[in-house]
C-alpha cells in the first residue's frame, strides 16, 4: 500500500468553494474556468459539483497548472 499524496482530494466531487480552496484560487476564478469549459462538472438543476481529479487533469492539459 502506498501513502496518499497530500494534494490528492479526499472527496471526488467538490463544491465551487471546496474546489477553489483545493486549487488556491477564488470562487470567481473557478466560475470563470467553468464558463470557459476548462472544468469537468455535473449539474442537476442548480446544484453543481466538480470532479476534482478530472478538473486537475484538464487544467494541466490546458497549461493552467
């Protein structure tokens, strides 16, 4: 068994505030990235949750991280 990376999120799906804290940016930045299509998320009516691992991969692919 390997030790967990300290940057690895404990939850797979996060709120906008949790994701902002994870990346160390503001909630407005997360909203901007979402609007620009850079983040992977699920939306059911008004509830939005972000797949943290997929968002991190997407941001790396787009050279933001």
